[in-house]
């Protein structure tokens, strides 16, 4: 079932595997030590970087990433005096990985994040939400607005009746079903690291399909290979079962799986945030065909106080490719708000 670890069980009998610490040694641009809380008998990992008395930035992630995605933003904001909290969802990063696909749901991921916020007693939070990090974190801003100072929303959504799911996200979902392109080829021959090098523009399409069709792995430059290793690290050697967390996110999209996707709660949270009057900043990758710039602008237009900063050449994973720019845009917006 796994090349490097044995399967463990929580007291409630939930089976999981744990990535070895060695997998995370020497990652480029990710030098920070781990921190953990217990969630339902599992280790949930988070970074805590920067001064403990600094303003709080809560940086979340989606699929198929982990806190490594936010490494450039963390480095810049912590340098500017911010306390950066960056968790890994269960099933991702340095967090434990339940190997039962049915264990995962968006409601459970949302509860885990809520427990972290409560245990650390975070207040004055600026939340950075992208991909599934959007609905799982914005749920808490909707339910506990007293803990949050502002929102930074990047290439994400919250399910509601009027939301128009793009062909790209419907294709993403279809490809993760059994027999689909990714459902049939992840983790072998296509690891998440290779998937992310393609998704961030570091791998050509022909080389990407060469991996799938022939298991022909191209040589990468040093920077691209360091990124591939960064995204491969959490699941190295864990086999198909150890990829249950990443596999379940695309299969939890509400148009396909309303219960697993927490559709009704998402819609309530979306409606609750309509009354948000604190600062809200939209920073959007304009080259994303999953959550388009048109959608981002339409969402921002619902808030008279919102700012909207497009990054025209950034795709879906803009924190990875444009992290420094995102941090600088954010710090500029903060300075403008303070004047």
C-alpha cells in the first residue's frame, strides 16, 4: 500500500499514513520548521512564521497543493512584520493522510481549519483564500467575522445557485473520476509534482503527455525541478491510497457532489458575506480558465469597498508564480487603507 510507511489508525479506527520528515528536507524557499495540532486523532500541520505579535495573515491552499504554494508570500510578509499562519489540509503537505477516500469532505476540512483558528486564538486575521482555500476559509469569516480584519480573495469561488461552473472546471472534475486522465494516471506515472510543473507553465504540453503515454520524464532546469520536488514531497512513496486527499477535492465539486462539497453551507456563507463591510481585496490571475477574471470582477463588484488587482499573465496557481507581486500589491493596499 505504501513504499515507505506503515498504515496507522486513530483511536476511532481511521487509517492514515504519515510522510517522513526526510521528504521535506532541503526544499528550496521553504526553510520553516513544522507545527502541529491534533484534529480527530490526526496531525494537522501548519507554519507559524514571523513575529508572534504581528498582524495575522492566514494563508490557505487548495488542490493539489500545500503550504509550499504560499512560500513567496510568507517570506515577504513575515519580513514586513506579519505573523503568517499557513496550514496544510489533512491529506496534504506535512499533515497526516487518511487513506479512506470516503473520510474526506469539505465540511470536515472546514472544521479542521476552524479548530486551528480557535486553538491558536487568532484574531485580526487577514485571510488569503485561493481554490478550495477560498470556501474553507471564507466560511469562518462568514460565521465569525469578529476574528477577521480583511479578506484577500484569489481565483476561487463559493458555491451558490447563480454560479456558472466553467467548462474547464467541469473537465477537471471529469478527469479525476475513475478512468479519467488523472484518475487513471495519478500517482503513476504522473505525480503531483509533475502535474504542478505543467500547471505553473514550467513543463511543455508535449512533455506532459509524454509522461502519461510513455512514462518519459524530461529533464528540467534547476528551478523547475526544485518546484517539482516541492510539490512531490508530501506524497513521495505513498502510492494510490496515500493520494486520497488530493483525489477527493476535485470529486467534491458541488455540481457533481453537493453533499461532499458542502453546497448548502457554501451558499449560506456566500450570502452572509454579502454584508461584509471591512476591507476586501481581490487579486486575480487573468490567465485562469477555471475561475475567470470576469467572475472575479463580478464578485468584487458586489462590494463597494473592494479593490481588484489583475495579474494578466498569472494562471490558477498565482501564489506560486507571482507570490512576490501578490505580497507587494497587498502591502500597497494596506498602506492605502491606513492613509
